[in-house]
C-alpha cells in the first residue's frame, strides 16, 4: 500500500522530510498531523479485537515500509516492530554502537459498539476502538518516522513496536517478550490516552501507576428440586451465588489491609432462563484488582476458600477459576524524570501533570517493566464535550490535535534517553 493511500486526499504526497520537519513550524506540524489523523481514522473505521488484528498489523507494516523502514513481523501472531539505527556514534554490522531504547503501542480494539456519529465511525459491528489504541498506534508510527528522519544524529538505536491483545487475559505483552522484543533494550516507554486530562498535558508518576488485574469465574452447583415454589427441597444455587458474592465484597478492606487499595467487582451473572426454575448451576465472574503483591496472593486464596466453604455450608459446591492477569505498572524514577525533562523542554512546565493517585485500571505494559526500566505516560485527550467520555464508553473519542505533538514529544524522549546513555 503506497503512503499516499493513507491520506483522505490520495493525490497528495507527503515526503518523510515534510512529515519530520524539525523546525516546529505550522507547516511541519500540519503535515505530520494530517498523516497521523488519517492513520488513526483508518484504524478507527476498521477495528479488530485482540489476536485478530491481521488487517491492522498489515496496514501498520505497509505504512512503515512505504517510508523506507525495515519492518520485522508479523510476530506474536499480529505484532511487529521496526529498528532505527542511529549513526552518530558509528555502527557495526548494521547496528548502532550506542545504547538502545524502546517504544510500545497496543493495537487491539474492544468488543463493543461504536455509538458516535462521526465520519470515521467503526465499520465492524460490535467492535470499536474505545480505549485509544488507534491513537496509540498512530502516534507510534509518527515516532518511528521522526526517529528514522533523525537517525544520522541519534547516538544509539530505537525499537518501536506494535503489540496485539492488550485488552484480554492472557494478553499480548508476554508473547512479544517471548519473541525477543526487549532484547538489548535499556529502557522502554509507552503512552495511554487520558480523557480525564485536558489536551496538551502529560501525566507523570513514579512508582505504581496501575493495579494488577486478575479475572475470576465462579460456578455454584446443587442438587434437588428446581421449582421456585420449593427452594427448601434442594439447593438454591442463585441464592448461594449471591451469598458468595456478598462474602467476596467483605474481603477488601476487612480481611485485607484497608490501607492498601483493592477492588473486587462482579460484572457478570448467569442462572436459569426461566422465571420459575432454580437452575442446577449458577455462575458469576469479575475482576480482582490490587497493587500490593501480598494482597494479591492473599485475596485470591481467600476467595477460593470463601466460595468452597460457603457452598459446602449450604449443601452445594463451588469452583473458582482464576486467570492471572497483568501485574501493576511500576514506573522507574529515572525514566519519569527523563520524560519530565522532555515534556518541559518542548511544551513548558505547565504541560506536566503530576498524577496524585494510582489508577485501579490495568495495563499489560507492566510485563515489559518487570524486565526493563521505563514509564507509562498519560496523554491528555480532552478538549470539549465530545472528548470527555471515559475509556471503554461507547461514545469515547479524543482530540486528534494531540497526535502530532505527542509523536514529536515521544521521539524527543527516546532521543534524550539515548543521549543520557
């Protein structure tokens, strides 16, 4: 796919030099913004859920290749990466002689309906980019192009990589790590859209930024009468499931340390399809979110014990399946300070927002940070009523004016880290 096919006006050609102008002029930003908005809108129109991002991955690979970058992939089914080899300190066997840093973008969409009335509305029924991953991918393409244009002055190498399946458990980050995406990297960065933060500001925090998130599914079984008029003749599995849920909700802050954030939420329940039948089995599922590692282990063990013993007390049985999700994102202090420097130099001190509290959301970027120091940066995307909806809302959208400036910022950040050594 030629680069010109990425633009709404296929007759207009944008060279790498036009896109990557380093003078900060309105023309430079307009050229880069035009491309990144076009990429973001293409991805928004054509979303794909985790591990099915085949067309998404193909589009990204072809876009990068059309600007002369050598793309490695697909890897981990639908992921890919590009390496930019700086030559300021020389090279050997095609690789930069200096340090190496990485930048990650996730590319999957959510199994949700797009409720917006916009020209770039999702064309795929029941699938939509409502967590900003289309913007993450567009920015990462911009980062790769900018670094490619700067390669003669880069004192090291950079890897920009595109990861599948951030939203589901098990997620795509461990698969990318198995493919060797972190090999040789000394630091790694990523962004996440933040609709609660005004456009033009960047949220930074050292230490825990997000929580760990584990999924659970409980099934309660019983024997006896299934008639709603005679629940005493058997085991009322729906009532029993309710008792277990109520006991679960007592764990966080009662059994675990109340000073440690923990959120246990049931989001799904299933029982009989009839109004007058007590089902032989009832089920429910949800998430457990923690920050402290000991709390995470302790609460999982308590949940299993509560489910089994509560069910047994009332003559039933219960099985609890736990799917271990991502650990907390823990930002490295040096990585955050380098990001602060980059934001301040490009946009001024007022663009920095110091995040006061850890989010109880989850992000599988955490897996990379267990191996390599780095930071997840929140990017403000709100600029009015249409961009104020939260992540995972069917009306979620963002201010596309942040795409080009954020790509320049992230390219600055990686270059600064390379110069630090």
